[in-house]
């Protein structure tokens, strides 16, 4: 207490001067519109800059959460887009006929927790399993294209046979025609796969887009894969066609699992036809 009293006694002249300055500035701001506006603008500038910095910091730490929400929103939209025979009114956006529709594909988001891309037979691991309704032979994609096919499933995890695997064979086609082929991988680089079984009648050129063919019961038709990087045409047939992938297979985060709700029906019919 004595130190406080001593402080005020020692600096009483300076404190009095400071108090009078504050009063003078306050009266000037209150009774002069020009000074008032300048003060308010300066205060807003300072607080606005402060809140902007705080918001930027918060957004940085929330990026992971926001990215996950975007992935889940994309899954929801894919599920909605795949519903057939639904008519919408453009005037009020209400469903006119909500009783007649069918949905062939269902989508579920997951996160890649392990990714191999430098081996001859590469796999990925995702954080969803049987507890989330996953089984083997489900397609795995992201916004850039296909990733692979689920191979083994446990309660909460699944391994994915990457398209960068010697056992991977994906039915694909040229986007600008109905010529089908098979996507394989020669094990050389994780950026490029190979397109096989393209008929010699197909007219291809560098830059042509390759998409899923839709002949299998795993992937929907039309999912992007990559573009033709280069090719060899010898002895009146295509010897090798290299496809530059849209996906960076060395950097895969969140993915979507594609579940064909009519897969068992299709497989059973094809099996019965084969056995006849």
C-alpha cells in the first residue's frame, strides 16, 4: 500500500497531465464530427484487422474438419444424383413424384490411413469396415477418379487393391467413342497406367480421356481415370497405350466407397447364363 502511495506522489504531475490529455481528446472527439469519424474509422481498422487474423487462424485449424464435411457432402450429393425417375419442379424445388424411384449406387466416405505406391503390388488401407457395411469387391474412388477395389475387410478397416497393382484389371473405355479396353499397370511409375485390348479400329490420339466402361458391377460408367499420354501402333495393332492418371496416387486422403445395390442380382444372372 505504501508503494502505491509513493508511486502516485512521485508521478502525480505526469498522471495529472495524462488525465487532462485524455479528457481533452475525449471532448474533442465527442463534439467534433470530423474527429469522431476519424477515431471510429481507426478503431474499426484495428479491431477488423485483429478479428481477421483470429478468423484466419481459426480457419487454418478447422481446415481438416471442413474438408471432411465437404467429402461427406459430396457423398450425399452423389447418392441424390443417382436416384432415378425423380421429377423436380424448377419453381419451388419440391419433389413431384417421390414414390417412384430406384437407386443403383450408394456412396460412403472413408479416410486413407496407409498408402503404398512404390511396390509392384500396392494396396491402401481405409478406416471403414464391416461395422460400416463394407464388403470385398467394392469400388473406391475420389473426386479425381478411381483408386482401386476393396479386397479384405475387418470390423473397422479395409484394404484396397490399388490400380497400381499387377492384379488390377479395370474395365474402361474411350470417352469419345464406345471402344472398350482394360486398364492394367506395368509397375514402372505411379503416375501412369496402361490401356490394353483396344481394337485396332479405334482412332485414338494423345490427350484422349479414359473413363470407366460400366461393364463391371463395381464401378459406375463415366468415372474419370486419365488421359492418353503416348502409344505405339505396330503390325496393324496397338502395342502399348500409356494413360496419365488424373489422380496423384502418392497423395490420397479421403475417398468414397461405391456400393452397387444391384450387384448380386447382376452377378447371379450372369452366372446363370454362363452355366447354361
